[in-house]
C-alpha cells in the first residue's frame, strides 16, 4: 500500500512538473503542421467541410441513404471519429518518434502519447466550427443540450488516451503495428455508424452485435443526441461511455507501465 501511494505521489509530482512541456510539445506540433500551409488552421475547418460535401453526394444521392439532415448527421459523427483516428494514429509511433529525446533526458514517457491526444483534441475543437456551420445551414440550430457535447468529447478523450498508451507501448516492440492499425481503423470506421444509421443493420444480428461492442458507437451516438436531436442521454448511456473510458485508461496505464522500463532497449 505504501509503495502504491509513493507511486501515485510520484506520478502526480511528475505530471505537474512536466505539464508545461506537454502543452509546449502540442504547440510545437500545431506550428509544424501549419508552418508551410497557405490556409493554416483554416484547413482544419475546410477539410471536414469538403469531405462532407463529397460523401454527402455519394451516400445520399447515389446510394440513397435516407437520413434526415444527412450532412449534419455525417459531419457531427465523422469529426469525432477523426479526432479518435488522428489521436491514436499519431500516438502509435510517439515513443519511437521521441527516441532521441528519451535517450538524452528524463521525461515521463507517457507524456508523448498524451501530447498527441491533446494535439488531436485542439484540431478537433477547430473542426467544430465547420460542424456548427453545417448545422446552421441545414437549420439544425444549437440548443442548451449542445452544451452537453462536452461530456462525450471528454469521455472520448479519456478513451483515446488509454488506447493510445496501449498502441504506443505495443509499437515499440512490434513495429508492424503501424501498418496493421491502418487496416484496423478502416474496419473500425465502417463498424461505427458514421455514414449510415444503426437501423440499417438491425436485421443483421452479427454485425449489429459487433457494432454494439464498439466504444466509438456510443460516443458518436451520444454527441449526435445532444447536438442534433436535443435529447439528454440517460444514466445508462453515460455509464457505458464512462466505463469504456475508465477501463481503457486503466488498462492502457497498466500495460504502458509494465512495458516502459525496457523501451530504451528497443528504440
């Protein structure tokens, strides 16, 4: 018990001490990303808008997907998915990418995947401007329930942090994870109702049950409920979202802690 308290105290001390570094690294990533871009941060707004325009034409016009306010439906879900995809994909190689720094000075190694999640969160917050623009154009006006969007975003952020810790640790030992994860992300995206309503697969029990095991399904549905449909998810929905976030954060922390001692031998 005493060791666990000591470990917790050390974690809190290190986290507070290196918190400015965490945000400095995120700030550096933002500057590097937009350094040579003519549009700069505006691209974070234009990118989801242009993607939405293309996919709206394909899925609503050609494939006859029947969803009211499909453009809003898509961009609300896809922007949250993009946050998850970007944060975990960048975190994947975050330890390997910081190998030269890790070899020179002591920095808590979990800072690197967490920084990627913060960087992706900042990009996501910029993309919300595009989300609100599409909502207003389609006549889906924000109400007081829109303020509750902070909850699924927070839940998803914690989930991303936990999953990123797992990915970054595993990739140090298994470099092919970078290639496998891109395939996994593609499959995962199609198992998340972003381009289609969940009702479309209710008569396919196997696929439907797999989707219901998908944490991103609950986060996407939650944010649509509060931003599009002006409904407040119940306690069960919140507990499911919190459960996935806490379980993956605990699992990620445990796996990362067990692996980080030997990182220096593999980077």
